[in-house]
C-alpha cells in the first residue's frame, strides 16, 4: 500500500502545483477595442470582464497629474485633454516616423506631438518637456492592464498569452508587438493573425461537420482601422493528421478601410457644419478639445445611424461655450463614405483570386468586426458576393476566443482536442546575392551576376523551415533578405509596408573551413543557410554551415557513431538533471564540426562473407572481403553576422530604459492607490463613527467618558484631515486611523458582544437539548441491553451527564451575572466563553457518537471444539487466500495510481464525520425493529448529534470576534 499512497500524494501534489500555476490568456488587441480571453483549470474559455464589468475595453490610455487611466476613463479624460490620451496606436507599431502611415495618423489626430527617435527612427510621442512615450511602451501599459484584469478574474498569476495581430502586420510590426508584450511582463506563446483566430473559433465548435471534402468559408472582418477577407478551407486530414484542420487559401487586406475612417469623415462633416453656423469666430478644427468632442459624438452618431434612418448630433459647449445640434440622416452619412462602401467588396474579390477560387466553391461568407454592422457595408458585400451573409459567430469576441483556445493548446498545462492550423504568407520573401561568373571578367576585375531566389512565396503555408544552398562560394560572401513579388498589393499598401529590405547577412569562415578539410577524399557540397518562418510569422536565420562529403573507413565511421551516441546520451542526461533540479536550460555551443553518416547503399551496407570451396584433406576456410569506405557528411559552422535593414528592434539599453520607465509608473500607481485607500478609510471611519455615536446601541455600550474621548478624537482627526490630510503622507493617514481604532475599540467590542451573545446562547441551548436527548437514548439502551451488548460504560455516561449539568449551571449563572451589570461595562458572559463551552460539550458527545457508529455485537463462541478446530483451519485457508487477493489488489491499485494523471477537475470536499449510508445486516435489522417500535436508531442519533457538531463549528466560526 505504500506505493499506492506515494503515487496518490504525487498526483495530488502535481494537481495543487498546476492549479496554482497554469492559466493562459489571449488578447485581441484591435485598433479601437481590446478583448481578453482566459482559460484556467476547472474554468472553461471565457471573456475577462474589466472593472466596469464590460466584456471589451477601449484601446486607450491617458495621463493626468501623474495618474494613468485606461479604457473608458481614458476616453472620458480625452474629451478634456485630448493631447494626453493615446488611442488607435496599432498601425504605428513598427513604423518609421517618416512613413506614410504616420503622416496619415498626424492628419487624423493633429493634436499629438510626434517626433522621431534619433537612434531607431521610429515614432515617439512627446507628452511633456520631460516625458516621451513610444508606441511599444503605450501598448505595453495597456497589455499590463489586460494582465491585471485576467489575474483578478482567475485569482492567480497569468503570464502566458497569445496575441492577435492584423493581417497587414509585416516583420517590423510583429517584432514590435512582441517587444511590447515582453515589456508588459508577458510570455508570448504566439502571435496569431486575427482571421486565423476567428477561423479556429468557428472550427472548434463544428468539428463533426468536417470531413475529407474541403469546405471553403470566407471570413470578412471590418474593424476600426482595416478590413480583411480570408478564404479558409476546412477539412479532415488523413493518416497521422486525421484531425480537423483550417488552411488559409487567400487573404486580402485594405488597411485604410474601416470604422475609424467613417467616424473621421463624420467628425469633419460636423465640424464644417458648426463653422458654417458662425456661432463663434474661432475655427473648431484648430481647437483640440472641440475636435475631440466632435470625434466622440461622430462615433456615437455612426452607431446610431447603423440602426436608425436619422438622428441628432449634439454637443454641449462645443466651442466658446456654444452648443451644437444638427440633424443627420443615414443618406448623408452614406454619401460621405461613398468611396469607402465601393471598396468594401474588393477584399473578397482579391482574396478569391489569390486562392484561385470562385464564389461557386464558397459555402458561407461570415461577418466579423463591428464595422460590418453598417447596413451599406453589408449591401456592398452582398452585391460583390451574390450570397446571403452569415452572422453565426460572435462578431466581437470570435478572435479572442479562438486565440485563447490556441493558448491552451500551446500551454503545457492543458490538453485540448487537436485542431491543425495552416496560415499563409501574405508578403513573399526572397534572398538576393551576387555570384561571380567564371566565364566573364578577369581575376583582377571579376564580373558578378545578381541572383534572386524565392524563400517563401505568396500564400506558402507557415510555420515552415527552409534551407538555402549556395554551391559556388569559396570565399566569404553576403546576401540580403527582402520582400518580393508584391504585385498583388496596392501602391499604398506597399508604401505602408515600409522598407522592403529586411536584413543584410555576412557569412565568414568559408576559406578557413575549406582549408581545414582539404584532401583527396573530401568534396565541398556548398554553404547551407537555415531559415525559419515561425508560428508568429517572424522570419529567423537559424544559422549557416559549410557542408562536405568525406570518405571514411568503417572503423572511423564506427568511432564517430560511438562519439555521437556518447554526446547524445550526455546531453539527454544533462537535460533530465536540469528538469529535476529546476535549473534553467541554457543552449550549449555547437561543435565546430559534426559528421553525419550518409545513408549507405545496398552494396556497402554490410560486409559480405563467403566460404571458399572445400579441398580434400583441408579444413573449410572463409574469405572475408575488405570493408568498403563510407560517405560521411561533415558540417562546419560558419560565422553569421546579420544587420536589420528595416527597423531596429527595441532591445538592449533601449529596452531596459523602457522597462525602467514602466516600472516607475507602476510604483507610482501602487503608491497612489495606497494613499487613496488610506485617505478613504480614514474619512469613512470618521463619518461612520459619528453616526454610530448617535445610535442608542453604541451609546449604551460606552460610558460617558469613553464617548466624549472618542468624539474628541474624531473631531481632532477631522480637523487635521481638512487642514493637512489631503497632502499628508500615506503613513500619517494610516497612523491617524490606528489612533481612532484604539479609541473606539472598547465600545466596538462591547457592541459586537451584545449583538452576537443571543445567537451564541441559542446555539449552546440547542447543543444542550440535543445532548440530553442523546443521553436519554444512551441510558435506555444501557438499561435494557445485556451486559455484553451495552454500547457505553457507566463511567462514559456519567461523564457526559456531568458535562451537561455543569454547562447548563454555568450558562444560567453567567446569564444572571451579565443581566446584573450595565451594558457599558465589560461583559461577564463573552461569546468566546460560550463557544468554549460548546466545544467541550461537542467533544464528549462526538466521542460517544463515533463509538456508537463503530460498535458491533460480539460473536457467539463456538460450542463444539472439533467444529471450532475445523473452522479455525478453514479460516486460516481463507485468510491466506484473502491475503493473496489483497496483495494482488494492492498491486493493481498501485499500478492504477502510477498510471493516472492529474485531471483538471475541482476536487470535491466532504464534511468531516459524514455518515455512511451503508449498514451491516444486523444493524439494518436493528434499525427496522426500532422503526417499528417508534424508537430512533443509533444511526439517527449519530446523525442528529453530527448535525449539532456542525452547528457548533459554524457558530464558532461566525460568532468569534
């Protein structure tokens, strides 16, 4: 049994560790809104509520007087101080300050002061003379708030996250989002394109609908800052991949079409109408606060006109204390955005073209995103597709829910049903290098040819690894990695992508490697560069090596195999050791060269031995052929130098500086919250105490001198609070509150005693009555039963009888003493003393109840000694068989315990002392007999007293101060 309990304890320990450490989240970070998904043990996938108990939060952050505000609070402050409130930051990630995207942002929100980072060339917001923020820092702060909301939701720390990103994000934008997540203290499991997250959410609830015949679906997502259409193919794989899968066939994005552009056009329309009214000589477009008010009203108006034919736009005190009110019809709104609605169907048409499909092969067009609620958008989309649009998923939360399912799948703490995803490359990537022509030029003036090799083509699936081989390079060389074949994008989208050159790579050490491996049996097979386009869509150069083919003898090959085996076992042992010791895994330096044996041919796979013909008079002899040499692959690692040409990442000192900035803001927030909490507690205590002193109950519980002293202390604290309290340090506020608590504690304690005493006495009386009833039944059983069938001894019953009597006398005496003293004196009968008496009585009764539950009548002695002897022998045989069966059962139980894995289930706890519903046959017969006589059974008595015991425990927990 020892192994079984050890296994059970290990399983329990594993469950406790997992339950307190695993919870993963997703963040659907949109241009206008943020949605957070969460999954934790025992809790299904759900959306995290913010502090306003809403399921989505505005993607906005504001600063005012050293305080940070998020979400709705930030937007409300933004109406008064628009230059201090930052929103719609997503398009700025990974952009240079002089890009077309930034220039467009400046026109949309002219009140921001945007500068260029002198080192990275990226966007910097100048908040004031001393403070500047990068988009990564601002996004990181909002991600921190998402993390806090998620942790409040599940009551534990959360760090692992899957983040959604727009389909138009290139390499720089994706790396910038990862930097923001790391600044926020999150561990990004993956960046996932928003359309893929939606596809997962749609697919996981329709697994049974898919088969080996592909079902093609278009997801049309119009958000605030962009619009995307994705053609997704659902099917069930074959063989090892016989699971549902979603593959992206075509994607098209319009990064300037969305709800924000509609809202901005409404804002400008309302501003123009206000200026035409000539209510003030000042221009509304030159006043940031007035412009921010119009922007907020335009957003409200857009939403209303999506459901109504007309509505009034109205803003109080828009400019120079002049109110603004204007009727706006849906037709006017649609006329403002005519060109936008004409473009609404283009992403679908172009996505189909990329996929090589027509609408005949599409089963559904599903709407996602808040922008699709505009009627004119739906009308344009229906015209472009010719089908009825589907609205069978949650347009707001689908991406967050799909991403959190992916997070659970990637996390080690959850096991989910497998759902395969295959995303596609939207921006093709190529490698460009120079090759020297042997047939042209001279050694002094060589001629080079520019060679382009496609690395990841348009709509190639990813994640994917590729190896690029350079066959004719005997010296160090370089190559560049660029975007290519972007003809499927508009000129504006290509410009918005930024630099088309991603990186410049220098490979060195080639000549030295060639010299090292010179020989007649060695042949160079070229330089191999290893690339990886990971799950987040980020390109990585993993390394490069020079490869050789080398002829080696069988003995040399065997020796190399043994060395490789020893190295592998050593690494495995080191990994296992680190796993159990809890050390962090550190990558080891790769060896300078590594031999890999090529697959042998049939003729060289083994040594053939044939016997020689027998000669008369001689013994048979065998002739062994000489072993043939084998081909081994030798790899010499090269030195790789990579320079980013598109954008410098936020790393090194820059990253640490940003992290320090965020940590300082976090500390200031915590300090402010503590100060506000202390101030509010002091104000509340002063107000509540003054109200209590006017209450008769509190007046009776305190003497006149105590009440006067408390009143004086409250007045003094109130005066200090008005004069100095609002500028005082947190410690001063906490000290003032402690002084007031000390002044009021005696009165408060007596009030609580007087309030809880009646309930405590009622509980004690209930226990006494139940104990008396149990004692009467115990006495009856003892008097009527034979001596060997008595459950309790006389001494046990006498002890219980005395405990009941002493408790009852003590209660009556103390009640009289308490009634004789005034309420403002310290009580003679305390709740604590009552609970102690209840516990003492409970111990005596519980002991007898347990004895009654476990008691069984003694067995009659065997009269016949011979039969007794036979019975003894039979019992011995039975005992041996039972022992063997028990040993086998124990072994099975141990095996099951070792095989069991901790389940993600909430353990069910039972009350101590719960009564089993199974009874022995004799006890059951006794119960039935007593039921017929109308007498309560021992089981009923035990149940009654167990109930009393539970009441005692509840009373103790509730009544004790």
